[in-house]
């Protein structure tokens, strides 16, 4: 979590240099993690998430005491791990969930939380293995399916990822978080028209979060539709910040056009 944020172009450079690869995947796991993204910090010296982070740490300390008294309780372990992740203590969250899984090897909700924490820690293949035990074909969990899709996208398995998203959408049609991940998957494979269509549908939902609209703005900008992208971005950001971000994105896309992608893929 940075207290002295970089300029919009500096913050976006690593993402757009791979045609939004990192931006997209950060948003996919964010959908699973549901926590503030440090990439949202702009402009001021004070961290706007500082108070929320302090509150999360206080909550984690409180739940840590409860966890000490009930180390075998899966619900307590889940609540404690979620608080740890919100306060950026991801490694500790993984350790807590790992121990809880040893004590509760067949607890599906616990497996789901453990798998998401592993994914956030970058242990992607292990995360997939754990998530495969977090639900069953006869009782699928759309949130787990969404997470499985996100991880497959990170691994470059776009076709496999979309099968997970489509299965999730059969359970929760028009769910914006799933549609957003599907749209980002299309961005990763450079199918930008499909990405735009999918993300427009996601953003039209009254339940769509800020990240969904920003993803749509990204898909539009990558097609050169900078004016519309800026309007959408400005719905959630101060106008000057939205304008600066889109301008930075425009510059970085121009740079990328002069330097072809060299991204490894592992298509299933």
C-alpha cells in the first residue's frame, strides 16, 4: 500500500505494457478477494484507505483472539482469514486456513476461502487443486466457479476459464462480477469487441461495482474509444483524475503499438 502514489502513467505502465494483462488479472482476483486495490490510490499524499486498513487490522486482532480460543472452528478461521486479507496480511491468512483445513478437511466453504487466499498469494495451481474440492458437480458454487475461471485466466487457459464463467452464469444469470471476469478474459485474448459487449452488460446491472465500470472503460480505451472511456471513468472518479488516467492509457497504448506483445500462453 503506497502512501506516495505514482503518476497515472507510472501506475498504469506495467499493466498496459502487456495490453492490460496485469490490470485485468488484478481485477479478476479482486473480484474474489473483495478488498480495496492500492491501484485506486491517486493524487493526495494521504492514503484514502489508511483508516479502513487500520480498522481491518483492529478487526483482525480481535478475531485472532477468538481464533486462539477456537482454532478448530471453521467459521472462526474463515472470518479471521478474511480480516487478515483485508489488512494485507495474506501470508498469515494462508497459514491460518491451511491449519483449519487440516482440522476440517471436508469443509467446502473453508476450502473455497483457502483456495482464494492461495490464488491471491500467487500459488495458482495449488489454489485450483483446493478449489476443486470446494464444491461438487451436483452442488456447484458460482463463487468458486468464478474464482476457478479467474485463476485459469491468469494461467493463460482462456478457454477453460470461460467454461467456468459460463457454468457460473447458468446458476446466476447476468451476475455482474462473473460477466466482468468474462469480459476481462476477452481482453486478455484481445477479443475486444466481445469484451466490450460483455462488460456493457455487466456495467448495466444495478449491482455492478466501480471496478466493473472501470473495466468497461479499459475495454473501450483499448479500442481507441477514449472519449466514451473517459465519460465512464468519470462516473466513479474525479473528472481530472479520469482524464489523466485515460490520457496515460492512450500514451501507453501508443507505446505498445510500437512494441508487439510477447506474452506466453497456455491455452487449454
